[in-house]
C-alpha cells in the first residue's frame, strides 16, 4: 500500500476530516490533500508528525510489507535467533556485522580483490 493510501485509511479509521488531520499534525490542509492525492511526498519532519498523530512508525507509513525485512530464505534463521540468550545474540550480531563490513570492503576494493 502506498503512503497516500495508508494515510487516507488511517484518517478515515480515526474519523478525521482532512482539516482535523491537518490541525492534529500542524501540516497545512492543502499539503494533506497533496499527500492523499499522491502528488507530493512528505518531508522527514512531516512524516514524523504523521506517524506521531496516528501512533505508527515511519517505516510502516513508507514501506510495503516485508520490503525492509530479511529475504524469505533468512527469515526463519532470524526468527530462531530471537530465542538465543543475550550473550549468543551479541555473538550473532558481531558475526553479521563482520559479514556486512566485509561486503562493504569488497565493494570498495573491487570484485577481483583477494579480500577473503
């Protein structure tokens, strides 16, 4: 669902008019109309105001389901990791961080590098 559709649905669920939504967020009603018509995207500040008004996260407003989550083939492993002890989670975090840094380093030095 697009941002415009999400805010329309949230506003209607709460029984707010566009003007009431504008008043609650401090965003001009004409800008609210542009967001809902999908002719304008919110600034970071406006997005924060909308999220606070509706009690949702900015991620929920912007991203499709599973758009930011792990790939399906890793989802089960991440779910299993939630059962680890705090110490094991720290180790898992460190390993993942190391892999991510290695990936970034490879991008900097090029595909033919001997970075292992």
